[in-house]
C-alpha cells in the first residue's frame, strides 16, 4: 500500500461526505467501515510481501545457497585454502629444521586438518546442517 493510495483517499472523502450528510449519530459506523477497508488493504499488502519473501527464500534454497553468505562460499573456501598453503611454507621450514620429518608431518597434518574443518561447513552430509535445511529437504 502506497503512502498516497488514490482509492483509499476516495474512500476517505466518501466517508467524510457521508458523515456530513448523515450526521454525528452514524459517525462510529462510518469510521468502522473505513477502518475495515484500511485493514483489508493492509492485509493484502502484507500477504503480497510475505508471498514475495517466501518465494525469494524458496529460490535461494532451490539454488542451494544458505542465503547471502552462501553466495560467497566458493571465494571464501578458495581464499582460505590459498592463505593456508602460503602460511604452510614457513611453518614447514620451521618444523623441518627443528624436528626433521616428524615435525614436517605434524605441520602438514595440521594444515590439512584446518582446511578439512573449514571445508566441512559446506559438505552436504555434514552433521552441522541447520534444522531449516533439513526441513527443506522434506518439503521438496
């Protein structure tokens, strides 16, 4: 409903004219009638907005994204992987010089572990999936 709805303005004008013709004894009935019309318009507007939001959410779910954050999932994963590999180079050098092969092995197990935990957020079979996602699986 727009701030200046021409039909609502006509209804208000008609209500005010009817009040001036009929008198003050019909004022409450006229006001109730006008407020019912306003309420109906509000209901229609709210229903339309809710249907639009529901359709947008269904489109997001159908595309497989979790919302605005899900759209950047690949970039985030790629960036995290690149940064962890860049940081793994000096860590590998330190581990190899301090503890030889065992330190290097522990270092790379840590790098792989951190990347696996980060990637687990995006695995479809992950136990961390939200209840909303699980419910949407049953709905479709």
